[in-house]
């Protein structure tokens, strides 16, 4: 095999610079175009990616990083792990991802500590693994036809099975990986990349033994390409000597989030010194110093992880402040940094030097939250004030964002629609949302958030210290993309943000309307954050802004305020040793934002798609009066962990990330399972998440079934 290239990246954005994939997917799903058009768009995005990476001077080009929905789902298909019930679907791949009428999709959750969502493979004792290497082989051939040799990227066997909750199937799945390596070698592939990010977490001795078994076996294959095992999102820790003791030729290490690397003679170290998780330019002296600390047969310069997590190109943001733009590096700029660093390393050993000390930044002193009364006292005050029925029905916040609303927002930005006309349209949409909820029979209403483009970006646009992009799209899952704000300075709140719209909605109805806020942890987690302050201090600054908004909503007569923290679990450090400290300050930040509310003001929070059952003690510590949480898509798996939860809880009964409409019987079954775990007086009825991505037709039909099922159970619960 040839030597590993001197510069590479572990992956690249795949939605297209102008979200071409999003539009092609949604056109295909809506029946406006066929599979051929979708595949054509994918091919165009792949060609543009390889061509651009080569133009930038990158030596090692990856392939098989493109996906029509999710790379973990692609790996399940590669290994034949398609549950039998999906095989008869018209399009089994998207049936697993999105579901169909009568067929629920597979579970979805967060990819480690990122805001990317992956489809969780479903593997049981009956699963028969059978290799289908069509996709990686096709991409190798496609790139070669364009003149590019590539390195296929596949999720590694240990990580794949740990994500699927089936580590006991390792021996069964390794045969498929051996077949894959042989097929790639027969195709003339020199190197293959097997991603093993799970190895940067705490791994048991048994799991480390599985790593050794897997890579001893794969490395001993008679016919195979060179093996590059990539890790990222942290330090390999005890897994590094295990990998180093196997026949793999190259090991990828994250030198942005991880620590120093011991000497690795006989190996190529693919050194991730350019961050794939943020948008700040790389400090060359720190990157070169980190590279200088790596001692191996060969050192390759790389990104710390895939560039999937950053936007495409700073050049697409001409409206950003020039001083801020000069500090930024998106995917294209990061590739250029990798290439420049590799050229510097190639010039000789003079680049080596000590690692500069990180700047010393004082910590903000913790601020103790104002104590609210104990929950039973608050619950009694809220019950008397709100007068809600048993099993109150609500939604999470957003209602469908229509094309007309998006067009109106764009017209305001373009200057073709006045602010006054836009606000009248927002008011009309709020009234529509309120009337729909009243007609369906919901108990606690929302205003639908028609004025908001995104639950984080909207607040960033109204807070000091943030900048927002025009084209800085990042994939969240499937066709869903977000534009993470850039938090670059001290955070402040010049004035009320949501009070006008919440007050207007409340004026339209006698039913309570929730004020809807995004929590401080989530605002920070879903932004690109300044790196000159401890993360905790930045979160506390945002918490103070949210606190001011809570108080203004309460003063305006809003009796229920929801402060969402879907990213609470997402930011949890991957190593247990750091988790307690994080959870302590994250909970303190939430309580700092909410604890000034009066006892009769009901505080709600919401978490979704992030294995929240792992941090229930911290969720309890938030001291919210009601917590709504994803449950429908994951088959109510959370219910086994919440029996001791001492406050209001709304495990979702409607999976909004699928276009399918759940029947009333299906909803009733989920509610009965909830009633078996919790007392009725603490149960709320709600969807898994906001309804922004659905259509009104889907939403109204689904919520009608939710109301029907709830009324059936209320009738049974009446004394």
C-alpha cells in the first residue's frame, strides 16, 4: 500500500452549499420528483466536494461520507441490518428514517455530544448480517471516473454495535467487515477509514477487549487496504494502547479536544489539529506545537473530526462584520488550514516548539438562585390559578412554518415588505394557531412561534454578543438544517423579545397560553461559542438574559412559561469524570434563569432525542413544574426510568419527526403505558417535539387523535 497522505479531512458537509440536498429530498418525499432526480443531486454534491477539496490542495480525499439521510443508517444498510418490517416498504431506507403510514420509523438520538441526530440501528438476536457494499464501491468508482482516488469512510464495528446496543454481536458482524475490506481491495482502494468515536468515552475492560479482537482480526485479513481507525470528540485514553497493539497502520487522534499522544512507532498518526466543531481560525503556533509533540513513523495533518458540523464557506457571508469575519473559518477555510499546516510540517523539523499556555481567564463567581417554594406548594397554587383538567393536553411550542411565512420573512430582509405588514401577517398566523387549538380541544395553548426562524437563532438576533449568518447552514438530521449563531462577545438583552407575541396570543383566548423561551444551555450548545471564556461563564451570561425575559412575561400576565433545554444531555461530557461538574453548573444556570418566578407561575421545560433517561437526577434538579420529553419515537423507553419523578411529566405520544399520523388507538396505548408508570395527576399529554416541520393537515389530524385518546381515558378516570 502507498503511504498515507500528508493532509486529509475526516469528512465534509453533505447538504450542498445552498442546501441542494434538502430541496431534492423534500421534492422526492412530496412526490414532485423521482428517485433519479434525487440521485442526480447527490452525485452533483459529491463531485463538487471532491473537486473543491482537490483544488484546495488536500491530498487524502474521503468518500462514502455523503448520505441521503444519515451515515449510521447507511452503515446499517451496508451490513444488512434492515428490520424485516421495513423490507416490503416502497423505499425501505426512508421508511426506516421517517416511517410511513402504519409503520413507525426507527429511533433517533444525538450523535455523541453534537446536535447531529442519527438513526439508531435495530439489532436483535434474529438479525442476520449480510454485506451490501454497493454504496461505498459506487462512490469509489464515481470519484475515480472524475480522476480522484478516495478513501472510503465507514462507521467501525465497535462503535456501530455500541450505538445499536448490541455489542454481543461483534463476532457476527466482523465477517461483513472482512468481506468489505476484500471488496475494496479488489477495487484497488489503498486505504479505508473506520470511524470509532465511541472509543473516546469510558469503555469497560470487556469493550476494550472487543476493540482488540476486532482490529486484530481485521488487521490480519489476507487481502485488505490499509486500515485507518479514526477517533474524535475527545481523548482515546485506554483505547489508544489497545489500538496501537493491533495491526492497523494508522490511528486518528483528536488533538483539539484530546490530550498528548504517546510515542507510536510503526504507526501513522492522523493528527486532528484543526477543529471540526467550531468556526474559529486555527492558531498556527498551537497547531504546530501539538504536531511537534507527536512521535510516530508518519504524521498526517487533519481535522479533529468530520467537517459535517460546520458551514461551507465564510465567503458566503459578506454581511458579517469584517472584524468578525477575519476570525472565522468554515469548512473551506479549515481545509486550507490543514493543507497549509501540512506544507509547513513538510519543510522540516524547525516547526516544533513548546505549546503556548492557554490564556488565564477568571471564573465568574456562582450565583445562588432564588429559592422557589417546594413543588407541592407551587403545584397547589398553580392548580388553583389554572384550573386544568386531569391529563392536560398541550403542544411543545411551534406550529407549521408555512411557505408564506418564510417568504414574508425573506421579503422583510430584502426590503420588499414593511415591518408593519409583516407583523400583521404574524398576528394573523397567531390567531389561526389559537383558533385551531381551541377547535381541537387543547387545554394549554401556544402561539405557534410564526415570528421565529429557529428556536436559537431568533433569540440570538435579539441579544447582544451574537452574530447570525445568511448561508451558514449545518445539517441536523435528514433534510433538517440550522444556522447556528456565532456567540462572539458578552451577552446582553437590550429589551423584551417574546412578550409582545405571547401577550397578543393570550388576548385572543380564555385558555392559558404558554410563553416560549429557549434555555441558556441550549442557546449556547446550538451556537458557535467564543473560546476565550469558560463555557460555564458564557452560559451564565445567557441565563441572566433569559431570566429578564421570564420576569417580563410574568409581569405581562403570562401564567405558564416554558424554558426549553433539549441540549442539556447533549453537552454532557463523554467521560464520567467530568460529568458531575458540568451537570452542577448547567442545572444552576437553568435555575438562575427561572427561579425568580412566582409560585403560581408554572415553569415548563422540554428535552428531546438525547437519551434523557441518563440524566434524570439533573432534570429533576432543574426544578421545573412540568417536564415534557420525547417518548413516542423511542417506544416509551423513558417510562421505565421516571417512576420516581416527583413533578409534572409529559412523555410524548406523537412523533413529529415522521410525516405519519398516529391513530387514536396508538396514542391511547402510549398513554396507558404512561398511566402504569405515573399517577394521572402528574401526567401531561403532548407531542415529542415542536410541530414546525410538519404540515397543518398532518398536525390537525394527529392532534385530533391525541385529543380523542385523552378524552377516552379521562372518562375512565372520572370518579
